C-alpha cells in the first residue's frame, strides 16, 4: 500500500475507534468491522468522490448532472450522436451514462439510482412516466456459408436445431428468445453467453453458433467479420425502445427526456442500406 493511502487508512481507523484491516506482509485482510465498512463505507466514499467531481464541474460551468441508464441496443444504435448534440445544446448539463440490461435500467430509475432510462419495452414500468424512443429489429447473424443463409425472413422456430450465442441473463434479446422457444415447445440450445454485441459477432464468426442482434448494431459487425444475416419473420423481432423517468422528475430531467423523444420521432434504426 502506498504510504499516503496507508496513513489515510490509519487516520480513518483512529477516527472510528476501530481496526478495519489486519496488516501482514502480503497485504491487508478486512476485519469483521472492515467488511461492514466495505459494504457501507465505500458507498459513502464514492458519494464524496461524486460530490468533489460535481463541485469541480460547477466551477467549469456545469450546474447539473444527470445519471442515465441505457440498454446496449440503445447505446450502440442511437445514443452517441444524441448525447453529443445535447452536450452542445446544453453545456451546463452533464449526462453520465451507465450501460445495463433493460430490466435493470427500469429498476435503476424506479429506485432513484438513475434519473432517466432507455430500454427495450417489456419490463414492468408501473409507476413510471414512459415515452416511445426508437424502434429496432432483431436479425439473424450467421457464419459465412451457413445452411440457414438466405434473404427471405425465417421463422425463429426453424433455427432451433442450431446452437446459439446470446447475451447474459436479463438481456431483452435473450428473454425474447427463451420465451419464443418455450412457446414453440422446443429447447433453446444456448451454447455461450457474452456481454457485448462484438463478442457475439466473434463467436459467430468462429463457427460456434448463430445469434440474433439488433439490425443497426449488426450492420458493422456483419461487414467487419464477413458474416451473413437474415431477417427474422417473428413479430417479437420488431421491438420498441422506450424512455422512462419518475413522475416527480424535475425540469432538467424532463427537458432531456423530451429532447431524446422529439429528436427521435422521425428517425429509424438501420436507415443505411444493409446488404
């Protein structure tokens, strides 16, 4: 441990009147009180760090921080240019973005851990103010030369003999796949779960399985990794992304929400030609 950090830790223990860590040649081991501190105290220290950051930003003209949670589909397809545009329009507002699966996005807003959320419609949004954001479409991505390759839309049920690559638990696409397989009375052969769309693409390119990704996110992956794609014929493959805030959201949060919704009204996912 660095001398300065060690000194601060000893000062903290002195102030609390308790030993938080046992010291030995290989490092530190938390005591029972130290474990409690790590659960509660670390959150307090993080809040202090946030306070210091916000005070520093205030000196630079930033008067409001907004914490936003969004699903991967929203981040990879839509949000970057919108966030850049909003930063230019409202430099006094700093938007902090956290990526989560859709169900956790909604929970974060409901529990007050986020001011605003963007997610794939599906989670329970009771008690929240919800607006439509954008629409997207799931497409099948396949290794080059795969037997299911083609241009016509294909039913999800016709793919269930294949091994699948998907995202981790809680992701909207995985939940839709599992429900569709259940409705078809067929097993969903989930071979691998990863955290990102790029990782999905790499697994498919290696011939480990097939996958479904949002069309706008799949475009660069298919091109870069020389994969093939095919539309899915199922109604659930066409999805609505939404924005939620709490009913008591203040003017700054509502203004940001309205910007996202208004700017997105005439936009569509995957407008670029996808061959």
